């Protein structure tokens, strides 16, 4: 009989972490006893650099999980990673990857990634959770654009992220 998965990885660029991400991490933790949030060194998706450094993105995530009360659940840690996700999962002893899906546009990209990961590591399970409808339109890029144009991001990100965005875009004026 197959063992139940005890440990999953929630990977992402988190540039910066949004309340949509926090919701996915929270739900992953309710499904599995141990969750490692893996912050990717650079965005491989479109080959462009990130707005926040890896260190900043990890720090904002740790604080956001505290601010939103998710850390209290225990069993969650945040780690940076570079290289292949499947290698990171193997190193950490995780049996699955959890990602959130917002819309069909996410699905095509995520299915491709999941298929590729399944090809590279057939024993690694890909698990998808549907985004909370309240966060369906929230993405890191929407948050960055809104903040850069002086819009209010209070309902989309945690307080520490809002502050960081304010500092980042104020320094670019
Ligand atoms: O926040 P994102 O952009 O959805 O995160 C994408 C991420 C970091 C999960 C994805 O790009 C990834 O897994 N990168 C690590 C490199 C890798 O394993 N790529 C897939 C095989 S080429």
C-alpha cells in the first residue's frame, strides 16, 4: 500500500508574496502535516529578473505567514532554492508539489510544468488547489503594477509587503 504524503513543497517566485499565495500555503498545510515553501532564486518563466532579491522575498514571506496567523499552524518553513524543483523536493524528502490555480490561463502553464516534473520525477505528486475566489485576480505582477502607480494594495498583500512596496516604488520616483 502506498504511503500517505507527509511533506509537500509549495514553490513560487513570490515577487512579492500575495494574500493569494498565503491562502494556498494555508490550505496546503491543512491538507499535509509538513509544508516547505520554496522561493525560487530567479524567475525562469519569462527570463526576466525579479523586483525583489531572493533574501527580500524570503523575508517578506516569513513575515507575511506570521502576520496572517498561518505560522501558528506549525509545520511550515520557508527556504530559498535554485536549480530544478524536482531536485529540491528530493533533497528535502517531499512527496508532492502544491500549487494554486486561478484561471484557465494558469492551468495551461501549470499542466506543462506538472507534466515535465512528472517526466523528471515520476514519484513526485503534483497537487492543485483552487484559489479562493476572493483572490482570483490577485497576482504578484498586478500587485507590483498597482503599487507602482500609487494604488492601494492593503487587501491584496500583508502589511510588511505593503510597506516594502511603498519603499521600493517611492525610491524610484
Ligand atoms: O511563482 P511562479 O512563477 O509560478 O513559480 C514558478 C516556479 C518557480 C515554481 C517554476 O518556475 C519552477 O519550478 N522553477 C524551478 C526550475 C524548474 O524546475 N523548472 C521546471 C523544469 S524546466
